[in-house]
C-alpha cells in the first residue's frame, strides 16, 4: 500500500521491484518503534532521511507516507497504553528526519554548484590569462607593426615592430590621432574608407599606404585595419597591422617605370619630409620637364638616376 501511495509522487531511479523491499524494510523499523518497550526516536528519524536519499523529495511523498503509516499503525498503537501518543512522536521524528535530509541535500547541492561555478571561473580566468599571455606575446614579438586605437582614432597602444618601422618611441605614438599620419600619396578615398570602418559599415580594410618615418624618410606599407566590436555589436576598437613593403613596392614600380636619364629630381616615393605628421610635399617636381621620357617626377612611379 505504501508503494502505491508514493511511487508516483517523486522522480526516482529505483525500480518497482527494488522499491517494495526498500519500503518494507523501513516499515519494519517503524513498526518496531511502535511496539518496542521504550521509544527510540532515532529509528523513525533515520527513516525520514532514507526517504530523501532515495529521492522521495516532493511534498506529496511525505504526505502520502504519513497518511499510510497513520492508517496502518493506528490499530497497533491504540492497543497499547500511550500508543497513540507514541505514534505521534514516531511520525514527528520521521518528519524531522525527512526535513533534515532535505536540508542536507539542498546544502550539498549548493556546495556542489558553488564548487563547480568556482572551478569554472578559475578555469575561465586561467584560459583568459593564457589567451591574454599568448596575445601579449604575439603583440610584443610580432614582426608586423600593430597598433590599437579607439574608434575616434586615438592610438592607445603600439608594439615594438611598429615603433622600429616608423622610428618613433611608443610614447611618441600613443595619444596621437591616426589622422595625423595622412600622406600626400594616400588614395583619394582613403578618408572615406576609414570613416566607413569606424562607423561599423565594414569590419576590415586593406590598402597600400605610405608613411613618413621620424627622420623624414618615406616607407610604403601594407596596412590592414580591423574593427573590434563590443558584446552589443557596437564598434569599440580598431586594430591596425602594418607591414613594411617598401623594397617590394619600389622594385615593382621601377620595373614598370624605368629610370629616365637626365632627370635629377628626387622622386616622390623616395622624398624626405622634415616632419612626420600631416604634410604635403612638392618633392618630385621635375627640374627639366623637357627631359625625354620623363612622365613627371611628382608621380609615385617616376624615378631619376643618382
């Protein structure tokens, strides 16, 4: 009868074949408590805990247990002096053991959850630390020049390769706006392309771009700009990766536009500039426009002999 009363009150892993002997053993303990010469409340208290450990943790399971035991044991209890009162103590001890079992189970589950959450947090922090350490190593030791900037263009951080490439210290570059590094030979739509990236219209931008170094020499670079978004998808940072391609660029243009004898002006692609920021240049204007074959040294492909 106890089996039918409780078997559907909770989700348990015990089969019906195992449930019957399990409850029969608990019933024997309760009956012994009812008929014993002296009341031992520890036995029904233990029965309450056993019900919880068997996963009878829903309120309906306790209610059905108390109802069945009361109905089945009232006759035996009534036949003994003070038996009804003793039955009340027995059911009270069972209920107390059940409540304590639930409390212990809840505490254990909370401890497991807390431990798992803490372990996950430690694992995540270790993974993040390892990831950050790897990124920091890549950033610091990369042969590619790397800069990180706000979306307004303010340079936040630069690596050693970029400093070596441009001839500036990190302190001389950070805090500047990258718009200060415009160049007369930048593509006409360079500004619009960068503005499109900063607005979030695109996530990546690649181009060949010239820069002036601190000493005034000019270099050509392969520049890649990547937009980093925050968790809400809004533009947050811009990462610039710069590779010095000056030798390749000059070789390609020399092959396309060979040196013209008689033109002694410094070509625009090799011209020096007195300042590194936001400049225009007249370098490259041909001293002798009538030189045969000269296309005009102001173009980035014109060359003169030394």
